[in-house]
């Protein structure tokens, strides 16, 4: 169980980035054997990571992707190209290490933590599956709230608990990932509610629905917002009315990552919805987030702009699972290696620029 007081207590312990560490990292970047600022965004990332970790020479060794799964009652409205049975099937695929996230995480040396936040069936127990099931999927948000307010709080607290548990095993950087058939629908509803945008502006094709399916999806989201009237001044209310259990869980991961001064690399649209919830709850948490990529989903760009985040990659990705986060983690790690391992002009005996 989780309470709003526990979440507020954690939020109160999220601190600003460390300016001293960032200043020292920036100074070192300017002394490395290269023209000043010639590594562009890589330099910016390394300085941000220094501020996050309160360390001018930050190391990234223990890399983790937290992939959270849950089902969505709104799938009964036909908003997805895939049946909801795919959600538990893909969870088993994650555990069997057969999914894209397993391959890409292995490629960058990250371990995958798979969490059942609300899959619609009882999953078989497995050492590599964490069960934090809030319920057997959300309710149909087109007909009423997706979940209770208490369940929204519980989902966030569950994400916090998962991070804290894994942090004890060692986390230098964490990526967020998701699995849940239909979950672009609540994500669109969340960004429409919190960013004050028309549903059409933020709703894409998800798993690949056609034009008529997209039109239907927009109407379903508009109905859900009209029926539930989510309060944009209360992100937990928005989560409860039109959200998902995995979205709440990932918001908890982001908040806990920020509290523990760990860089949080968010994946795509669903992770973006979780980040919106987290940053509306705790504005300082925004400084701990690194946007991995620009998703194909049209609402993702609006999400990132609303949070003031610039994505590292643009690869036409729309899979989720944490795939974009895994790829971007390799770039974040590369940025810190440049900062820590590259020689300065004085160390290398190389002449600096004239004047």
C-alpha cells in the first residue's frame, strides 16, 4: 500500500542539480583535446549527468531498464490493432529474453527488470518477474475512471518501491519501458489533459491502426475526457481518470530515480506520459530526465516540448518496451567516458588554441 504522504515525502527530498559538479565538468570539457564544444550534445549530456550525480567525473557501470506491463479496459472499444492477450504473451517473451528490449539491453550491457503492474491475467511466477499488480487491468475510461484515486497512488508507490529495491543492487542509470496493449490511448488522454491540447493534436496510430481506427480512437479519448473531467491541476487525478497502472508505476520510477540522483532515460510516448505525471508532481524531477528519442507518435513531441526536453535520437521508433532508452543509454555512457577518460591539452602535451 502507498499513501500520498509517502509520495510527498519522497518528492520533498528531490534536490536541484549540483552546480559545482556541473561547473567542474564544464571546465574539464573545455580543457579536453578538442576544439571547445566540438562534441556538442555529448558535452551537454555529460555535464548534466555530473550535476545529477553530484560528481564532476561521473561513472556509469550499472545500467537498468525497468519495463512495466499492464492492460487497459479501453481496449474493449477497439482502439488497438492487437488483442489484449498480447500483453501477457509479451511479458513471457521479455522473461525468455526474446524481445527487442532484451536484445538492445544486452547490446548496451543493461539488465531488464520486468514488472507486472496490472496484466489482466495471473502470470506464472518467475524469478525475473516482479509482481506489483494493482488490478487486472484498468477499467474502460470511456465509461468512467480508469482506476480509483487510491489505486493511482498505489501504482506510483509501487514504481518507487521497485526502483528502491533495484537501487540496492546497484543502478547508475535507469531507463523506462512499457508494455500494454492500448496504452497509447491513455497516454494521449494524459498529454491532452496536462498540456491543454486538443485530442486530435496528440493522438497517433499506436500499434498501426488505419484512418477509420484513428478517427474512432480520437472520439473515444474525447469521450473519456468529457466523462471523467480529469483535473489538470492534480496529476494523480489525471492518472486515475484516464491513465494506466504501468504509467503510474513508471512515474514512480522517475521520482525515485530523481530522489536518488540517478539519471532517468525515458523511452517514448508512454514513458513520456509517465514523465508528465512525475514532473507535474515534482518539477525538480525534470532535471533528472533525459529524453532518449523522438517517437513517431504525434503527441510525443508536444509532451517533450511541454517538459522542455530535447530527444537525443530520432529513429522513427514506436515500439516501447524501453528500446529507445536502451539505445540512448549507450550515448549517455559514451558522453561520460569522454569527460572522464579523454586527455586534457596539458596531459597530452598538445598546444591549445591561439588567442
